[in-house]
């Protein structure tokens, strides 16, 4: 019998039943592996992998399709990691927009309403109520990245009444969501000077590496806010530190970094007005996210079995 190997620890019994039943209907056996050793052993003759471990692709000699439960696919793009290089690769893009968009709203409000400073006051048992705050209302929002995360963020941020929400993507194509406009990447420089809140949700590709370098960071207004939930490689961290220590930017919130975990000695820890979170905006800690990952896999599993294109197939040339 044809075999699917599943190595995702966050699956519940309900998820496993749904996958096993659909697999049996299609003439497949679903093998759920509790640890890496069993997954590596089972992967050798698997036709399909639904897993987050690149090492499995290196031993799966019969592999035809690898579906990863993440949206980012950088570790899975190099063909050299595959025992069978012609295997298809798909991701779980579309599962993380809700949880990451809620994180974006959370850190934006924390910065604008100066919650870090109020928390420090409370921790010291101090009492002050007059710190000037800002609002999303009337702000000029730029979303650098207009995929599922950018679209979900636009829907939530629009409820706060910003002056406008403009998206930036590779082509300038209009996405779903309440965008007041969309510009291609070559229009980014002109837009940055008119941005109060910049939200970055870019994939990790050669094209996006260093996209917010020192020059572009300096184009932002002195009192702008920046949020990055995409990839740490998209920002020149050293330039950001220098800028903020020089008094520029009202705040920045980073959930992703050039090196993770962020080393204890990294200068970012002491950067003023910087809100750090440990790459927690888009993991599988929200039950809804895991539900969606399974739903998306089963949808593409049906497509695979019927000979239809995978809806979330990764374009290896683009890296997403």
C-alpha cells in the first residue's frame, strides 16, 4: 500500500483520524511518527511526507510530494537535500495569517500606547498616567508583503480607522483585503517617507534579503513605527540599532532575527524602544492554526490524488 509519513507533533487525535480516514479512502496508509528516529525509518519508502524535518527528504527515495506545515520553506528549497530531487514541494501558506495578524495588532498597540514603559512603572510600583500615546486611527500604514499575513493584517488594522493602508509586493498586483492601493517594490522608496506604521511580512528569498537596509530605514519618518514578522534577513539589524540609538523611530517590534535564538550578548537586547518577541507570532500554538494546516494538506492531498495542480506548490525559482 502507498504510504504517507506524518511527523508533526502538534496534531491531535482528531487531526490524526481525519488524515488516516482520507488516506484510506485514497488507498494510502498514514504512518504517524512519534519521534525523528521512527520518521527517518518510515520515510525511506514513503510517497508523501507531511512533516517539518528536511532530513526526511534525504532518505525518502520514493518521495513524490513533500508538504511542510510552515509557510516559510527556505530549508526545503535546495534540491540537494532530496533523495529524489523531482519531488514536489508545497507549504501551508494560508494557515498563519490569523495568528500573525493578531500579533501585529498586539505589538502595534503596545508600542503606540507605550505599554512597555507602563509595565516597567508598574513593576517598580510607580504611578504615572500621562505618557503621550499614539493611535492607529489616522495613521498611514504600509504593508510590505501582501500575502495571507498582509491581507489578514489589513483587515484587522482597517477596523482602527487608519488614514490609508497601502500594500507593497513584487508585482504591484492587487491582493484581497481592504487596501487603498498597492505598489510594486520599485515604488517602496517613495512610500516609506509617508509611512507611520511599516509592517513587514516578507518570505525569506534572495530578493528580500536586506530589503530594509540603512538607506531605506532612514527614509522612514523619525516618529514612525516598524513591525517585522517575516524574516530577520529582511532588515539590516545593525543599521536599525544605530538608527534607534540615534533617536529615530518611535518604536520597532521584531519577532524574527538574523540569528535565532537571538544570542544573549546581541546588541538588540539593549536597543531603546525595541520590542522583542521570540519568533512566536506564527508557530503552531494556536489550535485554529493547526486545524487550518490539516485542512490545507487534505485539500491538496485530494488535488494530488486527482492529478490536479497543488494549490500551495512552491515555485523553487521564487522560493515561495
